[in-house]
C-alpha cells in the first residue's frame, strides 16, 4: 500500500512509495497510475488527468473551442475566476412559452473584477510597448491589486494607478524606467503618474531603491548606437562626477546624459535620453571645469579635453 507523510494540519498528504519514500514517482497518464521508478510498485491509481481534454490543430483555430473547462484560474481575481457563463440559446428548448430565456447566468463578473481585468490588460499593453519581461508584469499586477483592494487611492484613474505601479515594479526589479518612458506608453500625464507613485508608496508602506546613473547608462548608449569605448568612458565620468560631488541635487538621468555627451564629444545631443537641452547643459557645465579628472586613464582622446565644447 502507499504511505502518506503527514505534515501540518493545513498541508495535503503526499503519496510516497513505502519502500522508497524519497523516490520521485512516475505518472502513467494512459493508465492513470503513479509508479515507483525504483521497484515498479503502483502506489496510486485512477489519477485524474489535468491535461488538455482536446487537441486543437492549426486548421481548426477558426472553429469553436471544444474545451469544457474554461480558462486557467486567475489568482488575482476574487474567487479565483471560477465562474460559469451560460451562452445564449438558439433552439426552441432554450426559451419558455413567453419567449424568455430558461437558462440565465446566476452570477456575472463583478464590477471590481472587470476593473482589474481592464487594468491588467492595460499593464500588459504598456509592458509590451517597452519590452518588459513577464516577471515585471506579474509584480505590477500584484501591486495594482493591493492598491485597488485597499481603496487608498479612491478617485484616481485606474490607468494612472496602473502606470505608477509599472514604474514602481521596474524600480523594484532593478530595471528602472524614467517617468517619460512610462508616460510615452500610457495616456496619463507625467505629473499624475508622479502623484500616484508617491501615494502608492505611502499606502503600501513600501520603498524603492534610489536610482543611479549606472541604471540608465547602458540602455541610453545602446539606443544611441555608441561604441563600447564611449559607454565605458561615460559610465566612468558619471561615477567620478558623483564621487567628487560636482553635481549635487541633479537627477541621475541628467548626469548620465551629460556624461554621454562629454564622452561622445571627446571620442569622435540634443535629445540624449529624452532629457531637455537646458538640463543637459546645466549638468554639463557643472562637470566641465574638472573634465580632465573625470575620464578614465586609458581613454583615447580624438578631441583634447581643452577643445571640448563649453556650452
């Protein structure tokens, strides 16, 4: 007989082989048996097959889905999305003598679930536009669900909350994006996303790591098509400028843009990293007087330091 190991009161019993309790059982899907690979003992029978009921081939995609089990469970929705929707009948047996439908949906999707589904779809669309991986989408969905259930941002647009949650998820996963990048893929203003960002951090009592110039440098240089030498020099310049306290109070994004501009001028932007011209000039003027100290020792200058533009 099969033995079960008892754990906590809430944990389910685990089927094991009595002779080899540590062996990983093999499931025979055709027979519905659980077999011990060490001794061949059948330790469980009539196992329910959780696989697909039907096989759908490429030329059958346009036809109606024959599956009777519905979509996969969504743990983010109330009740795990275990609802049943009865389709509208077409035959005479579907209506009573007064023409009313005999079979009606006892429970339709709640308004809160509909709102969350709409937000999840918007989050997925925004993430696809800026090529974010699935783990960030999942974290964003969880953040939105927490905020929505707390009702701490009542009165704010769900799209604005979703955009702010996406910004927070990127920061928490170590791949930060700028407010302008999030704003570019959403219909919400930068100011509104910033307000929701602060309110969400306060409501969830969470925090995000401070952004640095290194978080954006490789991506900005890649978007500009700059060579590896310029990227390494720009990274060194930005880090050195911060260490020497030449740019106090400046955004890491503007410091990174100024460092890229200085490195590119020395090795051979108006719209570098989406930062305004005046912002780049202000950061550039702060680091220009000590430019000779900022470049790495092995950097090959095409333009001498004293010939760099002063802006």
